[in-house]
């Protein structure tokens, strides 16, 4: 028995009722992260480390025998990997995300049929502008000192370029240029994304904003020239995955990855980019409050969910003396939100349609939370059948100060209506 197989067996609770549909799938291990997309044209236009790889979508479409002509949904579409991958294979798709940043990035990556002459002209014009003071302000993200996050030169230059980009008349080219600017914001700053937080770090020899933007746009334009047009339609919308507003039985398959139960606030991790895209601090606060309850900043509303696995987990957490008192609250909120998502998806999904959820299990002091098993149990109460739980990755929890109880899994939970 190799190490992965051993860890997999250790990760499955004794007497698990879903043991018969669980399988170790190392072929998906490198695809449940953004690693593949980092080197792929178009997919790498914006680094979104919480995303998964293109081939995860392609492999699931093939493995689940999703017929061409099926419309695919991603209710947590992030920056649009499912939509772009489906479009490239000729499938129509639709996505929603509560963060406007993700929706903007996704829709820009889905654009094609550019006027390349006009794009080249606008890129040259943008690069040749003489600098002046910006007349617009950067929205305060509410948790970071912007004077420390950027040098005064970089902060002004980014705002200056945003103003010039907003003057471009062609909406497709304007979006393309804006995405280029958003994608270099972190690189031009004195910040570092570290786990679930942004840290101020003093970087030496930061490249000028003009240089970073020009090089990024050149690389992106090369991708467009190599792009193979597709007649399939794909589009993302700002929307809440807990309330899917689509026609009844209009979706044949769902491929998605909700935020992991890792207490990470995405409105903070991508706070710099969001605050450049949005116009006010109030919008940022609203997004933080209404996002999926995988972190302590989201609004809490208690609803009793009938899940034996969830009940056992909550009881174990409450019995652990050293536990943070916020853990049960976040846990209840997260699974209530996931229940609402699956419940909202059910009438939209065609009979026989599949819903594939990429999820990660979580470890807390003294307990491992089996997100994949709890979702499978909640889904069956709605009316789905749990078809497969494909375990892509299994490892010991590496969070400092947390005792090893059981290895944690990253899984693809496949449900069928």
C-alpha cells in the first residue's frame, strides 16, 4: 500500500455510509488547484489561486458523459474557468458569482472577435500617455492602509491609467485593458497574499506601473491572436448562489467549487483589486456581509439542518474546551448556505443531470470536518443521489497548533438528480 492509499484509508471515518462510492483519484490531484491555469493562455490573465484547472472541467465532462448540447452552470464561477473550458469544447454555459471582480474577469476572458488593429492602437496610445495627477480616488477597502500598500507614485499611476482606460469607447477593448491593469495591481504593491490575509511587505526595486502594464497587455494580446473562436455562448452574472434564478430544468450539468470552509474572506484577499474596480467602501462592506458564510465576517442566520454528520461535528466542536467560539457559528452558516445552494439548483437541473462540487475538508483543534460527506448527506435530503466522491488529494493538516486527528481530503462530490 503506497502512502496516498494509506492516508486515504485513514481519512475515511469508521463505518462511513458513503465509503462504497469513495475512490482515490490522484489523476485529479493537480487539477483541484490553479496550478495548471498559471501557464495556460487566457486562463492565466488573472491569478486566482482558489480556482481549479481547465482539465478538471474537461475530464469531468468526458467522465460523466455530459452530451454536447448540454448547458453547464457554475454558480460559484470565480474568474470563469468552468465557463471558458466549456466554451472551448463547444458547450453553452452560464455562471454567477457574488464578487463583481470575478464576474468582470470571467466575462473579459470569454470575449472574442476583437478588432486587433483597434486593440493595438489603443494599447500604443495607453502606453504613450504622459503622466499627470489622477483626478479619481481609490475606494478605501476598509482594512488596509493604502498609503502603506503602495508608493505614492504607484498609487497615482494606477489611478491615472484607470482614468485613461475608462475613456476608451470600445467596451470589449476597454474591458481587456482594465483586466490588464487589475492583474498587475498586486505586483505593483507592497503587499503579499498570505493564506487568508494580505500583509504589508516592503518590496525592493518594484517595476514601474507603466512597464508592468505594457508587458502584461502584450502577453494577453498574443493569447488573443492564438485564440480559436467558439460558437458556444458563455456569460457570467453577479448573483447569489443561494438563490439561482434560471428556468426550470434548463441546466444539464453543474461543475463548481464553492469557497472552502477555511475562514478566508475573499473580499479581503482580493480587496485591492475589488476596491479599484468598485466605487465605494460601502459596496465592499455589503459584499463582505452577504458573501457565503465561510468566514466570520459574513452575516449569520441560524437555521436547523437535519444532518446527523453535521450534528455530530458541531457537538464535538462544542465539547472541545480550547475551541474558538466562532467555529460552530461559521460551520452552521456555511452548511446552511450550501444547503440553500443545492436546494436552489435542484429545480433548475434536468432529470438525470449531475452536479459536481469541488470541496476541501477542514481541520480544527481536535476534529476533522468532512465537508464532502456532510454535503452528500444534505444533498440526499433534498432529493439528489450521491453518485461518487472522488478524492483528489489527501494529506495531514498542516495548520500550526492543530493536532493531527485524521488526514483531510479534497474531493469532487458528484450528485445526480
